[in-house]
């Protein structure tokens, strides 16, 4: 293998690696966006749950609940 062949092989590998890095960057950006949306949805659900509990203060007091008849 002469030096021109080696240089061409290295250039091909670099091009492949550059494409791989670009694809991984795009996938990471997509996953990051999905994670942000899921995090936002979780915060919203948490806020709604807190609002529901504050509107019905007895909802979180399970000590007086009697078990269902099948127990």
C-alpha cells in the first residue's frame, strides 16, 4: 500500500467518522428535546396533582378509610 492509498483510506475513514458524529449529534438533539418535553409534562402533572389535593384536603387522609367489603 503506497502513501496515496493510505491517505485516501484515511480520508474515507475521516468522512465516515464525520458522518457518524453528525448522525449522533442529531439523535442526541432529538432525545434531549423529548426529555425536555417529558420533564415539562411531569411538572405539569405534579402541579395538577397538588392542586387537586389542595382542593380536597381529605383526599390524602387514608387513615379513616375502611377496607372494601371483599377484604
